[in-house]
C-alpha cells in the first residue's frame, strides 16, 4: 500500500473539486487542439505545407552553412558565459557574505543592479560602448557584448544562489569553523561555500538553460548565432520558409534545454539521497574493513560477562601476589572493586 500524500499549501481535493479539475483539463485540451487546428488551417491556406518549403531543412548545405555554425556559436557563447558567471557569482557571493562593510555593500549594490537590468539592454549597452569606445582590437563586438551581458546578469543570479545557499546551512557549520580558529573568509571558502554549491547544484544547472536561451538575443547586436542563422536561411533560400527554419531552430533549442533540465532533475535526486541510511542488503555489500569493524562492535556489545560466579565480583581486587608471580598492573586495572558485605571487616 502506498504512503499517503501530504499536502502543505492546500487540502486534498474532494469529489466535486476532482470533477471540476477534470472538466477544466478537458476544456483546456479541447481549446489547445482547436488553436492548433486554426494555425494549421491558416498554414494550409497560405501554402506553408508545400514540400518545397520543408525540403530546405533536410539539405546538407542548410546545416553546414547555417544551422551547425549557428549552433556552435550559441554553445560557444553559452560556455564562456557559464564560466564567467560562476566566477562572477563566487566572487560577489562571498563578498556579500563578508563581515566588512566596505566589501559587503559594494558587492550587494553590484549584484542587485545587474539582476534588475534586462539582459538585452546590457548587451546593447556593451555593444555600443565597444563600438564608440575605440576598442578596435575587438573584431567580433557582437560576441563580446553577448558574453559580457550574460555574465553580468547570470553571474548576479549565481551570487544570490551562493548567498542563499550559505544562509540555508546550519549555524553550527560557521560556529564549528570559528571554534577551530578559522577566520570568516576561511570558513566561507573551505567549509560553507562548497556545501552551498553542492546543495544548489540543481539550481545552478537549471540556470544553464537560461544562459542558453538568452544567448538567442545576440542577433539583436549582430551576433551570428543559431536564431540568426535560421532567419538568414529562411530569407536567402528563395522559398520564403522563414517559419520552417525558425521552427527547426526551436526544436534544437528545446532538445538542448530538455537535456539540461533532465540533468538538473538527476542531480537533484542524487543529492537528496546523499544522507540515506544503509539498507540490510547494502550493509552486507560493505567492504571487508567496514563490515569487520561493525561485526566486532556488535560482538563486543553482545559479549557475555567474564564470569557468573558471585565470588568473582566479591574477591579482593588487589590481592597480594605470590612471591613467584609478578604483579600485573594491566590486569589489576580492569578488575572490578569488591562489593561491601556484612562480613567485610572494613565496614
């Protein structure tokens, strides 16, 4: 029998609520199918289902010169943005946790500012600054604008994840570090931040999806990424199939983002099971060293007393050894003291 499901924010729906939910789900499904039918009917009227408009998607030239180069540019910008975001987030996340005001306040202002500014605006500002600032040595200014914009925004999000992850740890972590003589910075770097990153790892991986999707905004500053390549293919193929090429780019984005989402779910399940206890079957598969220690501990706990004779516990714990027998201080250390009885002359 399965365990009952406990709800937190609301009570379990009753029979009327279940019927109402089923009715709404059915109505939503019918409305969605009707919308898809209307879109398909409009496409059919305007000839969007003509074979010539879709054959472009299966030609090798379309992939070799448009889709694959655009996908490579998208992944390149996303990879550099992820690395820069992690570095940015660690630096300013630790800065927001500092006890020094001259470090904590500027870090907080920078993080909150870049979290509030839209990514597209930052890309445009960086692109215009590079264009009018005399940075002629940067040949691909669109690429630089995309990477910097993504780093500033997503790095601020990572910094907030680091801060919230450290605050979610038990207070005993920082107190134990302080008790061992570590400074606040040493405690953050060596103890608290690694645990926070491990706890926030699923959220960090999910942030990769945001980085990858936001890289599509690069076409606004002239960066030739996947969305820009699909649009150029639709306008230069001579078939007027921009919708079809953008649909192909959408499928590529969905496939990559779905893989990252599944990775985040997998990491979340693995991390939730880190503190689980061993089952009996798993305990039997432990290495010999561990199983031997457990066996000795159990055997020692269940060991019988050394003797069942009452005289064993009432004898003199420190008898005078015979002249021929040397005194054994180790054995005497483990002998129990004698019990006081009525016949004891010392009472």
